[in-house]
């Protein structure tokens, strides 16, 4: 059984060796000219202001989680759509129940102002 893992071990060693060589060569041969302009933080051409570790509002994370939740639920509809004819009426009823549950969650989030950005 360990013989089956030999190609994976070889691949890991080759990849690790390549990464080490690439980092070592770039560290040895790369330019080292530091100045104030290069070492200054760059934020899309705008001079930075304030602390970079400022806190984001919780609403940002709520909207992000809701987006991921509803996006994944919509992606789950694709396999159903591919096999809808084979599933027949049973599959249609099951998807209708799924969509109703998803819609109830969406309306709940909407009524609780989860999508409002302030």
C-alpha cells in the first residue's frame, strides 16, 4: 500500500523544491533599492489616512453571509434543473417546498432590515 503513495511524495518533493529554489533565487538576484516612495503604503493612488485596522460594521458581515447563503441555495437548483424531467412530479414538489422555505428566509431577513446598509 505505501508504494501507491510514492508518486504523491515525489510530486510534493518536486513542488517544495521548486518553491524553495524560486524563493532563494529571487532573494539572491532581486534588486534591493529601498526609498521612501517605494516603502510608503499605496491605496489606489490616494494617500492613506487613519488606521488600517479600523472596524467594519457588523452589517457588512451580515450581508456577506446572507449573500453566500442565498447564492449557494441558488447553485443547488442547477442539479435539480438538469434532472427535472427524470424526477417528475415528485422532484417538482420537492423543489417547490425548497423554494418556499428559501423565500420564507429571504422575507424574514428583509423584514428584519438585514439588507439595509447604513
